[in-house]
C-alpha cells in the first residue's frame, strides 16, 4: 500500500523531485494516444517553422522587391508575393484549427481514460480503502486531478514542442543571417529563461496557497449556510463573521502576493526581451551602415527578437506546470494502482444456489492495526434463522457483518456458505444473494421507482409496487404528486428520514435475497412512522436468514436467536426467553436498557 | 394582526436595494482610488507602448536611411500653433526648426550615426518606462480587485448570518453557495483582468488608429480592414459558445454526482452487486462529458484558426499595399515596419475583445445573482440597547398566541399556557402539530400574529432578539456542528473559554467521557477532518454547547432522540431542577416532566402530569399504548 493514498492531497503537492515511475505509468495509460501525439508534435513543428518564416517574407519584400520597385513586371512579382503570403495565412490558419482539434482530442481522451480506470478500480477496491480515504479526496482525484492532468499533458505538449521548435528555428535563422549579431541577440535568452522559471514557480506556489485558502473559505461559506439557523439560536453571528473576515483576509493576502509577482514578471520579461531588440538595433544598425547587413535582414532581426520571448515564456510555464501536475499524476496513479485486498480467486464460481446457511470456522480477524477483533471464532447460522446481534459499540457486531458480506475477509479460518468456503465463489455471486439495509438509508438521486429498482434491475413496475407495499411505503408514495416518479434529490435529501428508511426496505425486498443484513437505525422517527418501519422490518426479515444489528426492542424479541457479543466473542447465545431465564448479561442489558421503557409505561396504563 | 408581506426566498431579477452597477460601485468603496488610478495607468502604458516602435522607425528611416524625420501633419500643425507659424516639423520629437538643414540631410543624422547606442538606450528607456507603469497599473488594479472580492465575500457571509430563520429554512444551499463563491470569482476576475483589458484595448485602438491614419491614411485603411470583421466574429462566436460551456458544466455536474454517490454509497453498491450497473452509468456520463468538451474545443479550434488566418492575411495585405505605395515614394520602409509592429500590437487584444464582451455578460449575470441574495431583507430588531439587570427570564407565559407561516398555513391557534420557574415542561404531539414552531416563537425566530408571549414577566417584543437568544438556549432538532475542535464548538471562539464551566457543561450532557475518549480530547476536530460522531454523540455535544452558554432557560426541541434511554435518563438527572422545556417522543422522558402539554393540529388539547394524562382517553394514552406495543413482544 503506497502511503500517498492516506496523505492529504494538498500536503504532498511539492514532491519537488521528478517522479519517473509516475510519469512512466501515465505514459503507459496513454499508449493508444501515441499516434495522435506524434501527429500533434509534427503539426507544432511545421507551425513553428512557418511562423518563424514570416519575418523572412518581410525581409524578401524589403531586400528584393523594394530595390526594383517601379521596374518592369514588378506588379506580377508583388501579386505573387501576396499570393504566397495569403497561402501562408491559409496554411497557418488551417494548422491552428487542426492542432487544436488534435490536442483537444488528446486532452478529452486522457481525462476520459483516467476516469474510466479510476472508476473501474474504485469498484474493485476493498472497504479498507474506503474506510481510510475520505470521500472528498477520492472525488477530487476523479474530477479535478484527472482534468488537470489531461489539460497539462495535451496543451503542455503543444506549447513545449511549439516553443522549443520556434526558438530553435529563430536561432537558426538569426545565426544564418549573421552569426555574430545572432549570438549577440541570443545573449539574453538564458537570463530570460531562468527568470521565467523562477517567477513561474513562485507564482504557482502563491496561486496554490490562494486556492487552498479559497477552498477553506468555500467550506466556511457552506458551514455558515448550513449552520446559520444553529448560529442564530446560539447568537454566534458576530463571532462567525469575525472568523470569516479573518480567513477571507488571508485569501486576499495570498492572492495579492500572487498578483504582485505576476505584475512584476510580465514587465521584467518584456524588458529583458526588449534589451535584445535594442542590442540588435544598435549593433545591427551599425552593420547596415557598414554594409555588412542588409536592410531587410535588420528588420527580420528586430522582428525575431520581439518574437522569441513569447515561446520562451511558454516553455518555462509548461515546465513548471508539469511540476505542479506531477502531484495530480501521483495521486491518480496511486489510486489506479492500489491493489484491492479482496480479489476473486482465479477459478471462483459465479453460479450456485444458496439456502442461507452460514458457518464461521475458526475465524480470526483484525483490521491491520494489530488489534484482534475475532480469535478462533466459530458459529453456525442455519438457513432461515433470524439472528439479532446485541452488544456495545466495539463488541464486533459491525465486523461480524463486514465479514459475512465479504467486505473484509478472515485473516485466518474460513467462512462457509452452504458448506462451501465463500472464497470459492465470486464476490459478485455473494452480493447478488444478499440484501443490506443500512443504519442511515443511502438513496441515489433519481426517482423513487429507480431507487427501489436498484435492488433488482429487471424488476417490473408491479414488483416494485409490491415491494413498496410490503415495506409500508406505498401509502406515502401515493400521496406524493408524482408518486413513484417523484425525484428524491441528491442522497434522497427531499424525503424525510422515515421515508428514506421505508424506501431502503422496499429496495431490499424487491431484491428478495437469501440472506438479509439489517443495521437498524438508532435515531427515532415520530411514533406513527416508527410503527410503519417496525412492521416493514418484520416483513423484510420473514422467511429468510437474517442478521440484524438490533436496537429496537421488538426486533430483538422477535428474533429466533440472540447473540450477545463482547470483545469479539459470543457471550450468550439463545432465544429471548432462554437468555432471560439464564439471568446473565442479556438479562441485565435488557433490564437496564429496555425494561424501564416498557415497564414504566405498562405500570402506568394497566 | 396580519403578518407583513415579506420576501423569504430569492426572487429572480429582483435587485433592490441594489442595482447591479450600484452593487459593484458599493463594494468598490475603499478601493476606488486605487482601482481607477490603476486603470488610468493602464491607459498610459498603452500610450507608452507606441513609443518604442517610433524609435525603431527613426533609426531605420532617418539614421540608417536618409529620410528626414517628420511628425504627422496634425502634430506639425499643433507645434506651429504653439511655437509660432515659422516652425517647421523637425523630427519625431518636435525639434526646433533650426536643426533641419536646407541641404536635404537633417543636421543630427551624422551624430546619431556615430552614436547609435543612444537610440538603443532610448529604446530600452521606453520599455523600462512601460514596464514600471505596467507593473504599477497591474498591481494596483489587482490589489483593488482582491480587496473588493473580500468585501463582497464578507458582505454576503454577514448577510446570510443575519437573514431571518424562515429564509434560511428555505435556502437552496447549493445555489446560495454558488452565489457566494463562483459568482464572486466571476466578478473579481472581471474587475481584475477583463475590465482593465477592455480599457487597454480601447486605448490601444484609440491611440493607434489616429497615429496610423495620420502617418498614411490609405495604408491605415487597409490595415484596419479586417478589424471590424474580427471583432464581430469573435463577439458572436463567444455568445454562441457560452451555450456549449453551460452544457459542459451540466455534464460535469452529472459526472461528479455519480462519483460522489457511488463513493459515499459504496456499501449499497456492493451489497446489491451493482458495480457493473454503476460502471455503465458512469461510462455513459464520462462519454457524454468527453463529447461535449470536444465539441467546445472544436468550436474554439475553428475560432482560433479563422481569426489567425485573418490576422496573417491582414499583415500580408499591409506589406503588399505598402510595396505599391513605395513605388510612388509615399511611404518608407521604416514606416512599413512601424505599421506591422502596431498591427501586431493591436490585433491580439482585438481578437480577445469578443471574449471579454461575452465575459462581461457573465459578470452581469453573476452580479445580478449576488444582488438577488443581498436583496433578501435581513432580520430586524436584532440588536438594540437593552439594560435591565433585574430581568430574569425563568418563567414563560403564552397568552392567546396564534401564528401562521408566511405562506399562510395556520400553525398555532390560540395557545395559552404558563410555566413556573424551575419547572420541567414537556411537549408532545404528532409531527406537524406545531411543537417546534411554539418554541421558535419563544426566541423570536418568528413573530406571533396575535396574542403575546411573556418571558420573566416582560413582553418579548421589548427585548432585542440577540439578548433574548442569549438568555434562552434552544437546542434544535438537527443541530449543526462546525468543522472545528470540540472545544471551539462548545465555547464561543471569540471569548476566552472558562475550562471549568466547559467541563461542567460536558459532564451534565454526559459528553465529557466521550470527549475524554478521543486522543486529542477536547481538541479533537469534528467532522470530515476529524472524528465522526454518532447521532447520539452529536446531540450530546449540541446540548453541551447550549448548556455552556449559561442561559436562564433551556429548550430542547426533540434534541435527545438519538441518545439511548439510559444516557437520556442520566442527562435528565444531571439537569436536575433546571427550568426547561422539552419536546420529546419518548415516554420515559415525558413521564419525568413536571407537566406535559399535548399538542394536536396547532392546539393544546390536553395538559397535566404523566399519571393524569395516561389515566384519561386521548392522544397521550394512545401514544403510550403504541409505544408499549412496540416494546412488548408477542410471546411474553
């Protein structure tokens, strides 16, 4: 496991050393783009050559056409000259059109490809990855990092090749026309390049700081918005405003610093470049007067010295952008290269029936931090049994469920489904046999119908309606204006908590799984919805193997079997009546946590 | 009394009290001098830009060549007007007439020919001046823009903080966030980069055109031939392309949404074995995004290709025309070089002109969106002078209070009750019965339509809202926790936290042992950048925060629903004889209250102790029996 995945993206931005491995990987991913990239390079070189030829046209006009002005046949030669120039304009215009198309196609394909690989990998990665990587980081890798890398590579190649080619050809033209003056004119180039690189690095650094401050500020805006009602009741407004003003002031500081550098940089570069022009003007003028240089050549020299600073700036900018993009590349490569910890065996079966029987056979497990959650744990759950897991946080209930779902695999020992080690099947096979209802219901944006159909993609509308009925959701769905076609919003935000719970139960029902996992919600909804949810849960659990992390009294009592867990061990195992009779841990848990609720009420009302 | 018709939601194209321009003008306050002197410097820089090429022309034509330097006719006339009719135009600088010898060669030429470096130095001098002015211009404009952006952000943030509860309830946070971030950025970019560029382009053209025309009108006319075409083309192009840009944004939103959902909902995706389904969904969005971006790029390629073609064609035209004009000797080579240089200097900004104009449209939309948000009226009577040391708000009286929501739905109908000091009053009722609204009225998040509310014997309308809310601590149903440390969530950051009071509050809310359980204890960050608290822990932290505020009255709006029964009981014991109003569903909570109000459909339908209420028929007994049924299994 590479450690880059657990670091914050911003913190490792300045891995200033060149990372060969990362770029090699990126090159490998882009293999199918090589022909296009070759074409692009060729295109840029031709363009650079043509562009640096333009001053030669002026030189030709001045040196060759001007002296014979007024002579016989000059009109024809001028017309030819114009024709050539127009042709050049047409070719150059088409080349620009063409190279943008090619570079653009490379950009979108790189981004597309990286996202495709990243997403595919995300579908394979184990839960351990999701447990230690915050969602926001994954999302920014898939969105902004991929985009940035595509931009930098495609347009970086453009500017790098064009810039280098044009600098080379300008230098060649100048040296050929007059090598002494050429060397003279080029004397400022190294200074120009060095200054440019220095400034670009500084500017990027400050922009990055400003961006970070900006995203912090966006976070504060978002908190200020979501927390505004709370702030209002607690009279925190003035404190919030002061805090915000401080942070927005920091952002301004970084931004102004970056702007100052940029403001300083451009004039400086122009000044350096112009010094070349001035040198050529002074020295070249002398040469013309001495007859060592033609008039046209001097004009071409002046044009070249004015032209050369732009490509120099571009090349330096691209180099520093590649430097900055390396961080994005490292993050993406590390995501794509992360090996899933759970993989299907090569000969894993994808088919097979499953009655619902589960057996833990000497299972030991730890999350990789050295703390054993289970040690030599063995247990049999016969098909069709409803098992309630009871215990404190950290007793191993969630791990138990994670292992059954194969979100994690035992470190040693086996888990058998219908007597077969589940590693002999594919993960997909197991998950198709499984229904899972989470503590906090997680819906997807789309309609209610689409969300229920998520349980089984080929479910008919009737089956969806049946499932909704079974989950007691039909009532409220019918009351909605658009019924099953009501959009639930992002993450189901447009529905109430109780409604989301009912829909997630319907989703599990439509899947009709052999094994149902239910993590009961702890937070209560109002009493009447509670009754609906409770009733729906009973429907969902009926007639199949069910494992419930239980919080509700009736769910626990209705279970065929209760496992009282503590520190990764089953402390007590039996039905409600048996465990109550045993007067052990369950009895005390029950009386302490639940009894007061029911007794209190029944005493008063009876 | 009827409620005044107020705006609680953003209305499109509604900008009072600010128009868009006046909003921009207002937020510029404090940076106006810096900004406009920056803009003026930019114009000056544009002017200086034209001096360098003049020196090159002078060198080529009049020093290396032998054409006497001349100034454009209008300048010559100006000089004659100023210096007397006898003045005849001397050189690029209005040299005294005496330096122009009659013999044909102008008098300074030999000196310049042997001192060419003076011209080179003068050229550098021009550029140096341009550099200094350019730096000052760019720096002062950017500084002003950043300061303006800060003022806009602070203003928007502050405005949101001061909005009434109702507006915040209805806020579409994604949209609002965009108004506060992206729209501010669009505006900032415009005033920092695009507006100055617009001014600079204007000056470049405004200076270049007269110079070119006065140097040689015929050549200038040819030199400007494509300019209107390029400007129009670029403007219409950018208007068209804006639509494609929006498409890119939308598709990117879809793509990001899918990634977000599958990452946060990975448990659902996996447990339903929907990896392939999600991959297909993502692939479709990925393709569609790629195609749209490519569509955009294809348009851009056409634009840049075509405008470059026009640009080069323009220069070809100038050179060719110049060659013809040279036949009759009306122009010199130096003048041609000067023309080409000027052409190149103005062609690029002119090509950008259309983009900037299109961006000006975007800024105007962004400004409008900010103005719409700022047009929401803030909450009134937040602060006022209120000094009454003897006022202790520990009793509550509602006298015939009725209330309807701003949209007209009646919520509370003729509510009257009183609460004695130190009493624990519980409120129970089905969702939508008006319990939360009742406590919201208590701290003036809403104002009653009729009737009055007395707190500690005073009508709460006399008490400024902020004072009132400091005295009455309301814990909301879904309290928001900030992404700060636990300590900073509990204590007001601005005040020096009293450690003992903080721990005391945490102990009362049974949160102390939770906090102590974290490695960084009270310095632990809450949320994405730190620990994720369970629902019950969050509620206990929110309660701690409310307790730490030393209010006289505590109001809990179903804010212990996720706390387990035992902890709930412990917290209630810790609270002891504190006066509080508790909205709850849990019977054990209700049973321990000194008095219970039963609410149904906006009215108090019953009141009394737990014993009294459960002994007579009604909603309370039904609720009690429902919960009993839930708690009881069939086989006992």
